[in-house]
C-alpha cells in the first residue's frame, strides 16, 4: 500500500492493552511505599493498577469524568480504586498530586517510567537491525522519550519520529519552538494522547534525540483504525493508530524505507467503534452521502436509483425529505451509498449531474 517495508510493534497485545505496564512495573518495583496514586485518561491507570496488584500494593487512580467507561471499568478490574475528578487530564493530575498520603506515579514525566517505556525501542532493535525509522505516538512524551534514548544509543542513524493528533499538539509546538508550549486538547478519537502539556524531562530528551514530530488529522486516524481492522485483524485505539495515520499522510517520505510503527494500545471505547469505522469509511470514499433535489413526481426516484445501481454502488440508506428548503413540487433526497472509493463516488456524482439532477 505504501511502497515501503512496514513492521508493527504491537503493544495493543501487551498485558493491560498498552505499553504503559512497562513503565509502571519499572517504577513500582523500586518503591518502598505500599500505597500509590496516579492520574490517567486510561492506559497508565491500567498499567499502574495491574503492577500494584501484582506487587501487593494499594492503588488509587484519578481519572477525569470524561474518561471512557471501558477504561474506568478495566482499571477497577485490575484492583484499583477509581476516583473521577475534573473535566480533563490536567484537573485529574493536579488532584492526584495533592494527595500526600500516597506516592504519586506520574504517567510520563519520570525517569523510571521513561526507562520502562524505552524497552520497546530495545525490543525493536533486537529483531530489526537495519530499521530506517521508528514512528511512535506522543502525548506527554514518555514512550517516545524512552524509545529515543534506547534507539539513538544503539543505532544512532535510525530516525525516531513522534506523531500527534491535530487535536492535541503540545509536543509538536514545543518541538518547533524549542520551549514547552501548553495547548489545551480538543475532542479527539486519540484520547490516550490528549495531553495538554508535554513533560519537562520528556521535552529535554525529545529535543536531544527525536528527529521530527508530525501532526495527523482525525480523519486519517479513523482510516488507520479501519486499516488495522481490515488488513491485520488488529483492534487499535486512536492513540495507537496515529503512526499509521502518519504513513497515510506522508507516504512519499517513507517510500523504499524500512519502518516500524509503534502500535501503542488497543483499549478502544467499543461504544464509539461504529462511529469511528463509519468516519473512516467516509474519509476514504467507501461510504458517500449525496443530497439531490428531484422533481416530486412518479419515476424520479426510480431514475436516480437506477443510475446508482448501474454504476455498481449499493444504496444503504435513503431519505425523501419533502420539508427541506426547496421549491414546491420538488423534494430533497439524501442517499447514502457504499462505493469502492473516492474516484468511484466522483464518477457517480458526475453521471447524476449529467443526467440533469440538482446535486447538492
């Protein structure tokens, strides 16, 4: 599909469903305290909860009220007490840090956490000695910091490239500006990297070792999730799919190269899966929606559906709206069709226009 060799580091198959368990264990095995607290949108919370339970520690996890119910319940399932506080990660983080009777475990701005996540980079180079580039998701910067230190120490010529969603760009803006920039996250399907401010330790490491940071649109993330499901039968959350989204957006940059996409997690909110898949299908032209004004007379609908059928598309929904803002004696048809891609949709659209219909 992309003219390059693509390898996947499938951390979505990791215990707890993401790479976060690596850093959590590396931090908790060194603690003398038997009570820990963390703040997270979901994956760090599950990693800390599982590590704490395994090591016999008591864990409290603070999550914003916007955290997905799936991740809340998974965290409880690993034995932690879940506290919902604040509208976003920043508010949850501040609350967790204020609880002085528990040892706070930061999700990314911590050397032990960074080192734990860096084992991902070591494992990649254990298997692939001549990789040209490694793409990793970036939220607060823990994963890419660890990977960058490991990879640049072992194979300096390998590019380490971070990827963010356009809806949360603190790492990208900070990397460009050479100073930490806070950017409040917007709603995103990549909620696992919806962090408003990159960590200080992470920023220093990224500045020194990371080659580039890219931004990808939400539409490409949805298409990437769809590709993972269709082509590799992998369930990947939005944050884990941004690396494939970057390949979709910048395929020419990586043509002919050997690259590794770090698939950071698979803890997708299944209540949103249908919407994400539909967004992906629309973005790559597999589903199209036409609004067409027709004469409100017998035969108009038959003529229009005949055009769609003759060009090999499948109508999956049709609404005849006589109350739309159109002239009396006319009606608005909204037709949802299943097609082969964007070019196929354009062909259908052209024929509908040529036949004399008013397509909106």
